[in-house]
């Protein structure tokens, strides 16, 4: 609890136990206890992974992490009620493919990092990340009318798409939904938005760098490349249009990295990611993490030995 939820370094945990309870525990013993809890939670962790792989949609993100002073990455895959973390030294696309699985048929909400290009399922790229870059473009060219008007076209298109998504969800909740929101209508509407996005991007494509490209060129190329992955939420209204859920899920780990710097061994990284997955999942489900951990350990203790 102190290590995961309170994000305390092991030495700080030792000091706290001594100060509050006059309990002397070595740092090595605290580390051993953490390893033991992670080992006892291995079956629950595997269950979380299977639920991730069967979810209708999931979010993916990654952040830097240090193991024994070497740079690596802590990957996060989550749903509204599951948190799953995994450390790896690599940021390659094989990591999300291995975690999500080759047969996944749901939707994967991510940012525009190329490592997610080859995942199974349907991609929904994050509009929050995209609009942040549009904000930067507009702020960098405040007096360029063409840039401002072009950016406004993108904003208007996105807000129109979000309004349609909202209407789809409202229509589905009715006992007699109005016409125009069935799966065929949504699929046709998605193609319409993709075509309109491509039309907005087209004037700024194929501009050579050495001849002075328009400020819109870089983002226009991104729009053209990912046009088919930006409006998944139109056809499938339950799928979020942004990846904020993954960023919120991984934020406690980012804070923990800043506090105690990372882990010192491969076993330590595995233990940390396991405990972060379990405690993060309990927290998001409004469970008392301490009691949930105690229940898990009690069940492991009562389980028949094989």
C-alpha cells in the first residue's frame, strides 16, 4: 500500500514503520515482501490480461522508466475498470502486439506513436493529442488567415463528429430509436467524415520541403495518413475519441518515477508493474486497496497446494 498507492521509496517505508510503530524491518525484507505479494498476485494479473484482451476497446500508452539506471519503458493498457502495466527495455511495436494479442478484435485507442501501427483490431487515434498540435500551429501563426481558417475547419469537423456520436448514444438508449443511427448509417457517416477530412488536408499535401512548405503541411500529412483511424468513434459510439484515460492511468507511475527514480532489477520491475496493475485496478473499481490485497493473500493462503 505504501509503495504503490502512497508512492514511497523503500527506505522511506522503513523509516515510517520505525517511527510510527517502532517496527524495525530491513530494506531487503521490505523488498522481499513486495516480491512475495507480486508472486501471490500472479494469477490475478493473468486474469487482468485476459480481460484486457477480451474488452470491446482499450487504451494504450507508455512512459519512460529506469531499471538499474538504464532507460526503459513502462507500458500501460487499460479499460474503464482495468489497469495493466508491463515494463520493457524496448519501445518497439512488438510490445503492444504481444500484450494485446494477435487475435484481438476490439478497438485500440492510442496516440500517434508508430509503435501502435501494427496492433490487432481497429485503431482510434487520439483527437486530444491532435488538437493540441493544432493549438500550437494556430498560436505560432496568429496573423496567418489561411492557417487560422484551416484550423477552424478541423475544429468544426471534430465538434460535428462528437455531436453525432452523442446523438448515436442517445438514440440507442431509446426504446424506439429514430432512423439514421443504425450500424449502416454510422458506417456511412464515418466514411463521410473521413472524406471531408481528406478534402481539408489535400491542398497541403505533396509539398516539397526545399521549396518552402505551408505551415499546414506537416499536420495535413498526418491527417492524410491517419484519416481512416480518426473517426472510429463515429461507427462505434462507445469508443472514446481521446486517450486521456491511459494518460490518467499512467500518471501515478510517472509521479513514482520522479520520486524514487525507478527500479533496480528485472525482478523489481516485474514486481512494481504487477503491484501497480493490481492496486490500480482495485482503486479504479472503488475497492479498498488494502482490504483487496489482504483478501487476495488470504485466498492464496487457503488455496490447496499443488
